[in-house]
C-alpha cells in the first residue's frame, strides 16, 4: 500500500468579530390597537396565549389599550415582532360579541432611541 499525501484542511481561522465590533439589531415594538369588537376576556385570553403573560399582566395591558387606544406589548427584533403581529391577527374573532368579525389589530413600529 502506498502512502497517500493528504492536503491539510484550510487552516484559516474563521472567527466572529469581537463583540465590540458587532452592531446590535434594530428593535421594534409590537403595539396592540383598541377597537369596540373585542371584550376584555378576549384580549386577556389572546395576550396569555400569544405572549405567555400572566393573568394580572394581561389584564393591565387590556385596561391600557382600552383607556389609551394602544398598548406596547413587546420590544424585540423585527422578525420576532412581525411573528407576534401575525399571531395577533390570526387569533380570530371574539365569540362573545356577534359583530366581531376578526382579530384585533397590531402594528410594528421601530423603537426610537434617545435623541442624539
């Protein structure tokens, strides 16, 4: 048997840039918008299922959206924010309100940082 010559694998190191050189991903808010076609029960159930909020937190957010017309639910990466928005939009109508024909609305907005 003859000895085969092996070519060493590519030895160029592939390393991630140092953390100080990494740019953070932009962050986005998921904001729930109020309407008159959904009950507190619906909002609380949806927030618990989609976001995993506890009963008290979900109730406080339901009150906030009812009082102010909108409620900030989550700040995260764009991809994750859009997923949560889609889950809200797919949750369905409120069975306790006959005129409810669909899900609540939510928007995704860029997080604005402090003024430079």
